[in-house]
C-alpha cells in the first residue's frame, strides 16, 4: 500500500502519491508573471522562498481556478511549485490499480493519470503532479 493525499481539482476527487508532496499550504498573495504560460498563475512567497504557482485546471483544458487559497507544494528538479487545489480531503493508504479497460478519460486528465485507488466504493483517479511541470522539455509548461 502507498500513502496518498486525497484532494479536489476541478471538482473531481484525485489521489496524489504522498511521496510527491513536500507540504500543503495556504497561499497568500500571488504576483502575476508576465508572458508566462497560462498554467502559471504567478509567483508567491512561501517560507522565505519564491515558488511558482501553477493552476492544474488550465493544464486540463478548463477555465482557471476561481480559488487560490490552498496548494500542494512539490519539488521537481530542484525547483518548488505550488499547485492550486480546490480542497483537501484526507491522507490514507491505498493500493494503486491500473485503469480499467475501456474507461474513457478526458485528454487533459489522461496525461497526468497514473491509475486509480478505491475509496470505499468510489474509484478515485491517481494523478502525477510532476506531469504538470516541465522536465527536460516535457510537461504542461513546455506546450
């Protein structure tokens, strides 16, 4: 079993591998970053460092998030990113299972999907937050 953070993004329940999560924070003021890709909401000060604030909804092809209160902090290739979430539910251990054959997932979700976990009777999409961040020319920001 793997420990997952259960959160809400774009009104959907998602499971995030806890190994990807550095922390969960309340985001204060966000300073816009001119000429940055649409997924970049801006920059924010967090514990004496600057983090790039990303809006996963934009990477999923949805309108930008209306809320900027909560974020999951991840570190990718030495840089910190704050990924906005609609809400946080729980942290719990689950078995990661592959997607069922024939399951249709919207294109934006397909790129970040790792499988599913089952919470009670409800399947929850397990996502890879790092897939939203550019790494060696790939990821949502490279587009």
